[in-house]
């Protein structure tokens, strides 16, 4: 009996071995990216397997937040349906997830641009979503319309992930919007300390903006971690560097 928690990539038709390997990688990347973007109470991991005698990959939640696993599979099904209908970024799909969806959809197209006989389907429980060739063009439009600039963003670091690269989510200090971050390995220690203590930081690097002009991703080059407010020196701590007759305001009469 099939595990209702599982999400499956099913390929029907003749494809080359190399194409199948690429499809497995794209499916795994899309699952990893969307899982990372979903809020969760505990880390979530997946176990993948190939169904015997078929071109089908099955991913089953192995450990972690059960509700997050369900949210992930629903987000993938809904996201693929949305990007198939129009050139609009689905919720929880970063650039890598979109590129993975595009790579899967490309299996529907031959090298000369004509449609192939392969059928690519994502299945979860009673939900089935076919990857139509329109996804290729829609994803390309979404990725090409991005505006980029070099600058800085401030917020609180949360949710460190080391899958494929050192990634983290920064939440804007004004409106708590999520900004995806990618860090170089040289900043690993600072990132983990800042995220563990939920510290406010300023990240500087190449920023990608959403269609409405809001920062949504930054490739971080420099990171400044603001001091912990609870550990800043008090009036009494700095009294020694002031005049001998200086008295704290709360002790004045």
C-alpha cells in the first residue's frame, strides 16, 4: 500500500538514462528547496527510492515535522499548477526550485523544439500535476524579470541550512518579511552564532528584488552582527571613562 505522505515523480515514455538522472536531481532539488522554505517546528528530511520496474521516484518523509511535510507536498503541487498557468512565482519556490521545475518540464521537449512523447507527472495522494511544456517559458519569464542591485538589508537571521550551500532566512526588522540569504563558507561561524541567538544583522551583497521592488534574496559578501542589547554597557559600566564627579541620572537629586 502506497504511503499517503509520499510525493512521487512519475515518467511515462522513453527517455535516455542521462535524462532520467537529470530528472532525479531536479526533483530532489525542488523538494529540498521547497522544504527549506516551509516554516517548521523541527528539521524535516526525506527518503527517496526508485520503484522497481518503473521510471518513478518516491520521496517519503523520514523524520521531522509531519505538518511541514504535508505543507511541502501541497506547496509543490500547487506551485507547479500555478507556474503552468502563468508566469508568476509560486509561494515557497526560490530560483533553484523554479529552475528544477523547468528542467523537468524540458523532458517534454525534444532537442529540435518539438514535443516529445514523455509524460512527466508529480503525484501526492489523490493530487496529480502534469508538467506541461509551458512551464519552461513561464519560468524563464519569471527569472528574467528580476531587478538586482548591490546594497544592504537588516533583519534577524533564522533557519540555517547547509544543504548544497550555506543558506539562511533573514526576516526584515520592519515588517518581518522573509529574505533568502546565501553566505560564503568564510562566514559560517558568524551565521550560526547569529542565527542561534536570533541576533539582528546587516547583510551586504548583491540583492535580487521582487516584482514589487521588495528584497527577496541576497548573495551575502559581508555580515555585521549587531551587539546584543542586553549586553551593551550601562551608565555605570562607562562611568570610569567619564569625569570623576559624573553621577548617573537615576542617582541625581
